[in-house]
C-alpha cells in the first residue's frame, strides 16, 4: 500500500446542553461529554478514511476547565493530528456558546481495522503545516508512550 499524505481540516459538531445531560450538581455530566467527545473525534477520522474501518482505542484525557450548565451550546472541534501505522490520533477542543471560551480538550486514539476488527495499516501520513499543528503532532506522538 502506498502512503497518502493528507492535511486534515477541523470538523465541528454542535450540541445543546439539555436537562437530561446534567449530573446531580445541575452541570453537564462528564459521561455525556465523553460520548460527544468520542463522537467528534470519530467524525474527524471519518472525514479522511472509511468510517466502517475505524474504532476507538483510548481516550487519553479530557481536561475540564469549567462547569457547563443547561441551555449552553457547545462546539466540538476535532482534527486528526497524528497517524501511526494503523492508528490515528484526534485532538478535540470544546468551546462554549457565543463567547467561544474553552471548556474541555484532549486526545483520542482510533485504530484502522479490517472486517474482523484486527488492526491494519491505513497508509496515511500527516504532515503538519502550522506551528499549532506541529505542537499537536508532537503531543500526540508522545501519547504512544503512555
């Protein structure tokens, strides 16, 4: 398989925080956030490779910076920032509402699999262009050691 150099772009998904998304403190439940977080990363992977061959391996961390209440609108922005032989690492940042204030961010590793869910090479190469992309690429590469 010949490698294909790609320059991923940001993909966005938007969510409205409703009462059923809240925890016992009346703020956004971390489990619901994790669901949307993984979904956002999956969308960025599916933008560059057939989604039927993508599975989530690991959430490396979701770092919450503030609570979120009902009625707020969240924007999940994700991008594949690193590709190994069969892995892809997405970076996800979440911002709140109109003020675009950061709420949570982190990384997720996805694996390219065959029909029997065995890891298989995807042939993708990420070439970071900007300083931000280079920094995210290096952070994601370091996650392989954890």
